[in-house]
């Protein structure tokens, strides 16, 4: 055995991973069954899904509190800290690639598939034979099959939401600066503001969805414009929800005095996550709303 | 627990007493019973789990291949319904890709990488356990969907829209979520591998000193993290198209079924390299050992691997030459695809050059490695033929394609996994395997696998389409031959099972370094390797 302080901490057996695997099992079965049961009276899927989510939430709570205890007991070396940081960075990279796929789909339908359906490139006959009336313009408010919808403008709610998210990134950054300088009060205030801004964003996003569904006929099934709009903003909104929750947990932990100026990986990771969500929104705002 | 900490002279021991009651007690001896395997955070235990699971899936997926070959033994429909035939081809593919080959490589990575780089364990041991245990869950869901009303997935492992959207069975929702959690497992596993390699190397183990298996896995892990999320996005769009009325893959709403193929193959082509790069690492370890020479061109191997990984993102549409893409795109993807044969050629050249004038011996791992080089090269050449756009118009969707990817995946990936198992099993179990049975396994596999797959080239060139339960009479003779080869290959794998079980239970004691020409830190550890690999970082020369 080497001196423990320089050796790598290998945790003992743990129940949390297997609980997490069982949770994911129920989530997958529950989500699949829920989707199959759409439009029927059966609701067993929803119950299984809820059970799965409950197990995962409990797992995260338990697993993270183990990690926090270990960290507070001083069992983590700098090397361990680097493992966490690198792990989080690669996780964010995988998230980026998830959004890349949907952005790719957006570019393809905008620039290639609708263009060809309208007779573009060497597809004159495609246009004439399939849907001669169809015109390829983006936003695609009239689909080839003739369904109509309205485009969501970028002024109004989306612009306000952009400002909210950008501001939240700034407040979070300064919260972090204050954490590193050990200024507790500004840290708490700025972090609380960030969480509030995240919540505001979500409320406005819901408002926008209600507006789209009730008044604009812009729905998830309204042709590829609606598809890409809701899948991109929807997955982004889901990430904002997670991010806000993460920052809220960080706020609670700050109030409990968990972090030190030079030891606050969880805070850092949540903050990276938040900035990532922010950058995705900028891409969305530009490619989905403006152009 | 006291002695380990006292020996360690730890200043923090009092704090640790509270939270760390059991952990140090486990540092030398694994706990007993089934809970050892369920709760383990040990890279060797998890590696063993991955390898056993992968072999089980190999048998299940192989059983499905037997059903397919039994139906194709004669023209006409004899044994199963065409619908069930489609489910068999689909699930056979999914299981072999996600259940057999990928977990086998992850298992090898778990076992070997910490030993090879001089680390005590993987960087994130608890997450390691999680990544494994998600897999049986995912496959339980996938396999159970076969017994549901309407049947299991029947759209081919590539689940092209609209087969997977408009025309798919109701169990597709479960297929989608099974793929989702499989993807989570792969991403978590890959993050663990990449962080272990970047952060856990012993002092002095610079990147250009790493064994090639570690290098190839580093790059594989990068590919996994880059493309598994894309697969998740693809299945999500299939789900919304089927159940929520979106039209990503439906022209009437402005989408395009070809979009599915683009996104799928943007995942799918790097995925192909995910399944072969670790093989290159394995072969690069085995060939020098039994040639008793250093690997020829180490750094060119590293650069070739990296180039293959980069190029793998620019070739996806060679799977789609017949979809009516613009001519420029067809040419671009054709040339990029052919470009990949350059780094691959570098590798084959280096392996052959390593053997050149070596004092070679032919133990079972070496036999599998040499067979890999020859047969994988055949698969590579048929790939080159398929890359030629105008030629592909004839080969597309024929048995030629089936022959091609089975040469690279069975005689490529699977043979390398077999080679790795024989090569490192003395280190894992502390016993030598039965060399005579190993050689028997090799020769049975080698002959039967060629009887199985080689005639498929001729069938394909003669025009037999893939994924059909029935065929025209002129294909009967070759199909019969192929089926006989298939059953023989399937049965030969049971020899492997026997060899491995025998080796776990006993056999000649293996020394720390059972192969005289072997190099690498794993051979400095005793056989079987201790429960925790390098508790102190080893000295790297």
C-alpha cells in the first residue's frame, strides 16, 4: 500500500449503480408503454415510468450524497478531481453531439429536402409529379401535403428569453468569481438570481408553447417546420429544466457551506452545464427563430 | 481494515473510519457470493461481467443466425414465417453489434487498460458498474419485444424509415427506449475509458509509450462519445414520426426518408470503426509477441488509427449510393471511402513487416491473429469494391454486402476478440488454456467461417438480394453450402466455451509472463492478476 493521500481513491462496493440500472429499466419500459398507450384508457405505462423516474431521483440523491461525504472527508486527491472534470467535459461533448444531430436534420430539411420537393436542383419532375402546388420556402408554413401553420417570430418572447438566458450566464459567472474569492453574500444573491432567471425562462417558454398551440396552429405535428421547432426548443427546454434544478441544488449546498474557494467541482460542473445550455440557445435563436 | 491504513501511514485515517469502514478491507480480497458481481466497482470484475455477457449474447445472436440459415438451407418457405424471418435478421444484427462485439471490447478495455497503463483501477469505478448493468436491462427489453403482440423489431438493424415508422410493429417504442439506454451505457463506458487513459497513466507513461490497444481504445472512446448521441437523436425522431405525428422522414410534411439514412449512417459509419479499431490494438499486441520482434512502425500505427477515425466522419453516404444523391456527393463519398484504405493498408503492411524474419511460433492467439490479417484484408478489399459508386449500383443490398461486413466483423472483430481471450486468459485466470483444444477451435472456426461467408460473395454477384427468406432456384447449391458452414461455425464456438471453462477451473499454472516475447506492464503483475492492479505506480522505462 502506498500513502493513501497520494493514491487513487477506489470506492468500495456500492448499491447505487445497480439501483440506477433498475431505474433506467423501468424508465425504458414505462416510457415505451406510455407511448404505446397514447389514445387508449390504459395508464400502466405512466405508473411504471413514474416509478422509474422516482428510482433514478433517489439514486442520484443517494449517489451524490455519498460522493459529497467522501469529498468532505478529504478522500479525493487532485487526480480524482481531474477525473471528475474530464468526465463532465466529455459528457458535455456527448450532449453537444446530440444537438448536432437535430441541427443537422434542420439544415437538411431547410436546404435539401424541401428544396428538392419544390423541384430544386435536378428534381424538376419530383416537384411536378408529387406536389405541383408546393413551393419551397422557409419557414415551411404550407407542407407539400397542404397542411398550414404559422411561423414563430423572433421578436417578443424569444428575444426576451435570449436576454434572460444571456443575463443568467453572466450572473452565474460572477457567482463563481465570488465563490473563488470566498464572498458568501454576493455568491448567494447572484446564484439565486441565476436560478430565478432559469425559472423565468421556462415559464416564458411554456407561454410561447401555449401561444403556438392555441393561436398559431404551430404544433409538433405541423410539418417539418413545427417538428424541428419543437424538437429543438423542447430538448433545449428539458436541458434548461435540468440545469435550473442543478443550480438550485448548488444554491442549497452553498447555503449549507459545502464549497470552498479551491474545491467546488459540483458547482463548476453545473456552471459548465448552464453555459452549454446557453450556447445551444444562441444557436437555436439564430437558426430556428431568426433566419 | 486497520492494518492497511496503518501501513499506509495515513494522516486522514480517523476521518475515514466513519465513511470507509469496509472499503479498505476489500482492497486485497474480493467479497464472496453473487453480490460481489452486482455491487462491484472493480475493473476486473466488471471486465469479466462484460465478457461473459458478451459471450452469452454471441450465443443468442448466433442462435438467431442458425434459424436464418436453417430457413435458407433450401429455397421456399419451410420453417418460419417471413415476418419472423425479418425479426430474426433484425435482432441478430442488433445483438451482435450492441450485445456481443461492443461489450466484448469494453470488457477487454476494463480488464486490460488499467493494467497496461499502470493504474489501480478505472477512473470512475462506480459509473463503470452502472454502464455494465444497464446492458442486461436493455437487452431484456429488446428480447422480450420478440414475444409481444405484433412481434419484435422487423426492420433490419439499420431500422430505415419508413420501415421503422409507418410499417413497424407496435413494439417499436420499446425498441427505441432499449436503444436509448444501451446508448447511455456505451457513452458512460466510453467516458470512463477516455478519462482513465488521459488521467490515470503511471508517471512516465507518455502517450507515445502507450500500448496500441490503449491507443486504439482512446480513439474508439472518442468515436463512441461523438456518435452514440446521434443514434439517440435518430431513434428519437423515429419515435416521434411513428407516435407523435412528426414528418422528419415523411415527404408529405416536408421531410425525407433519405434524411434518416444520412443521420443513421453519420452514426453508423464511425460505429463500424468502433467495432474494428480495438481489434487493431489487439493484433498489434499479439503479432510482435509471437514474432519476437518489436512492432514495426509504432507511430505510423497511431497516426493511421487517428486518420481512420477522422475519415470515418466523412464517408457515411457510401451506404446510400443508390438513393439518388447528387453526383458531386457520390464522388466525394467514393473518394473519401477509398482514402480509408491508405491508413488501413499501413496497418496491414506493418503487421506483415513485423512478422518478416521474426522467429515465429503459432500458438492459438497467433493463429487467430494471422487469420485476422488475411481475412480482414479480404473484407477490406470487398469494401473497396463496394466503395466504387458505379459498381455499388450492382452490389447494393445483395449478399455481396453481407459477405463483406461479415468478413470484417466475424473474421475481423470476433476473431480478434478470440485471439485476445486466448492471449490474456492466463493473466486473468492464472492458468494456461488447453492448447490442443484451442487449436482445434481455431481450425474448425477458420474452415467453417470461410465455407459460411465466402460463397456469399458469389451469391451476391449473381444477384441474390439480402434479407430474404426465400430465393430463386439457381442460388440453392451455394445457400446449402453456406448453411452447412454456418452450423459448423456455430458449433465450433462451443469448443471455445469448453476451453474457457476448463481454463477458469484449472490447468497448468501460468507464470507472470506466459509468452516469452510479450511486452507491457500487464505481464509484470503476477498471474492471476491481483484484485487491484497497480497499487503503486510502476516504473516506466
